[in-house]
């Protein structure tokens, strides 16, 4: 089973550096970038502490928060594709 997490980060950090780091993390199987945040997919057994530790090791200048997110525990206003990504997280095919 897959789980969606959100990583919010403090500008002016270069979002591309974050995306490049996520691409090197084997437990991150998919991501969707948004303004000020990146939604990531990982196996549900991967804890947010593990993701945070990996990000700290790869990007020590990044200031961020990582949290599990789902359509049952979160609400907001964003585009349809982002809600689909949150509601039904899947690895890259």
C-alpha cells in the first residue's frame, strides 16, 4: 500500500535541488511538485522520520516540514490532479 506525504519548504530554497534529492531516495517512488510544497509517494511502512533524516543528510540547508497527508485527514483548495495524487498515491509506472 502506498502513502502520500507533503514536504513544505522555506523559500528561497531552490525547489529543483529538493526534487533532485528526492529522485535519489529509493524509498520515494513518485512525487508531484507544487508551489511551496512537494507531494511524495512512499510505501506506507516508510515513516516521516526516515524521510526527514534522509532530506537532512542530503540537503542540510533545507528548512522543511514533512507530514503524512490524505483526503481523509486534509482539506484545501487545489487542482483536480493534485487531489487525485493525494487520494490515490501510486509509484511511477
